[in-house]
């Protein structure tokens, strides 16, 4: 197990280096002068412009800027925003709980609906329910988040007026930020009705963000169940006269969940990527919206360090899933 862990950690090194290069290059490939965007429409004389570029370090060769960024990252310094002058890590940690809250709720929705739907579709292969699940999952996977989000806002917020349009909580409430998670902070608050407001604001963004992971989990669960149900040990269990519940729950499901666990872990990256669009559509004050705003402002330190932090978290989650997969299935651990 130690050797397996060391191999996985060593594989993260080139991935991490590639992520630093990609995050550094991404924002610089977008046209736009950060100094001109920083000063706005007031304009600036060429000498002052050159001085600001020098002060920010943007007049140096790109390779020198990258090496400086990499050295700062390895020393634990992610830089400061050129707009707010605040440390990027502090801004990220302040906004990240909102993204985590949204992503966790979306993942719960995907698991609660996707797993049972995939199991039943696999057991009742070829039935109307099976075809319905596959149709709905394919539709959910194919629809862009920005389109489905806008359609749901029009329907549930505009026409039916069941849910709020945007934000995390109504402007009528003031909740002291204790944990950063609005659901928890509203429960701790003395503001009556704040929790209901926070929950109602969370429903629609969570559903929109959950559409793609839900479809993937449902399809993967169905495929895994179909593969396991055709195995000899399942047929043997049925021949022994075991109840369908024991055959499916004890023998089939436990083995079918092995590949599903990996897929669930991979959906973390999908959730974080989808959160960028979802937070922008619903004006959700999380890391995704912060990154989009930073891109528009050409805030180089915020974008490159923000992308690096998100990618690093995805890599750590995938590492955890690999280790968990190795524990569940020892053949995987010994084969690498």
C-alpha cells in the first residue's frame, strides 16, 4: 500500500507542474492590458503606464514571470490581487465555503437521485423506466448549464415565482458569517426565517449544477449493474433461492459500486467547473464568480492562483479516490 501511495504521489508532480504552466498561460492568452483595465476610462500617460507595468512585474519576459510565480507558489505565496490589493489566498478562502456549499448540495442531489435510478434501470433493463432514465440522463448531460439555468430561472423564478432569482439569502436578513456556510450560519443566527431563505436560494442553483453529475452517475451505475448481474456468482445466488433484495443489495450492488466510486470522485472536477457558470448565472458569491470577475479585470494573480488552487483540490480528491479504489479492490493496488 505504501508503494502504491508513493507512485500516486509521484504522478502528481508533473501534473502539478503542468497546472502551474496552464494557469499562468491561460490569463495571458486573453487580449487586454491589466493596467488599462485597472485605471478604467480615465486614461493614463505612457510613462505612468510603463511605471505601473514595471511595479506589477508585467514588463519582464514571460519565462521570468513564470519562474517567479512558480517560486512563490512553492514557497506558499500566491500573490496579491492587483485590484483589491488583498492576498489571493485570503479572498479564495473567504469565498470558497459558498462554492463548497453549492457543490455538496448538488452532489447530494446527484447521488440521491442518480444511484437509485441507475440501480433500478439496470435491474429492469429494457423496461419503460430504463428507457426513461437513459433519455432523461442523456438530455441532462447534453444541455449546457447556462441554458438550463436560464430556463429554470424563467420558469420557477419568473413564471411560477417559487424560488429567488439570485444570491445566497434575501436582503431582508443579516446573518453573521461564522463558518462561511450560509445554511449553518443561518441556523446559528437569531434571524427568524433566515434558514428558509438561504435554503430557497440554494435549491435552483444546486439542481442546475447537479444535472451533469446526476446523468453520469445514473448511466455508470446502470452499466455497472448490468455487468455485475451477468456474473456467475449472481446467478449462483439466485439459484440458491436468495431473495431479490439480498441478491441485488448484498452481492450485486457491493461490486457494482466499485467503478461508481471512481466516477463520483471524478465528478468533483465537473462540479467545480460547472460552479463557474452556475455562480455567474445565479450571482452566487463563490469562487467561480470571483474567477470570472477576475478574468474580466485581467487580474493575473487572482486568476492564475485561483485556477491552481481549484486544480490542486481536484488532484487531491482524485488521489483520495485512487487510494479508496485500491482499498476496495486490492487487484488494482497490486497491479500498479
